[in-house]
């Protein structure tokens, strides 16, 4: 895993079994830095602070605490990795 900052937005990029995943920089529980965690054998990202686990594809909290990790579409192409980011909206607040 690593931290990237496309367009000024911090994200975590992870590679697992040849696939690329993109998700939030900070954990939804108490802002643990997700890139400092690890991916378990089942392909779930584990937060380094309290070890909550999340599905990297849909953000579901697989350890059962009821949180949701923001995930983004990610795709590896010949010329690089592409991440689907949302528009910032009218006020640029998103
Ligand atoms: S901050 Fe991530 S599990 Fe608590």
C-alpha cells in the first residue's frame, strides 16, 4: 500500500493479487492512516490503530463495527493507474 495525492486529494492505493484498489487515506473510525496498515490473506485492509478490517472493493467493514471505508474505482492501464474521483461540486466542498 502507499499514499498518493492525485489532484490534491490524499488516497491510499493498494495492490493485491494483481488488482489495484483505491480508498480513503484515513480510517472512518478514528482517522488511522490506512497505508500504515496491512492487507490480510483474505484481501481485506486492516487499519493500524484498532485493527478494524474493510473490504477494499466496496468499503464494507468486515470486522463488524459498522463503519464504511470510502472506496474509489481504480484501474491499471498501459500508461499508468487511473482513479475515478468525484467532481468537487459547486462550492468545492466535497
Ligand atoms: S482508527 Fe482505524 S480502526 Fe480505529
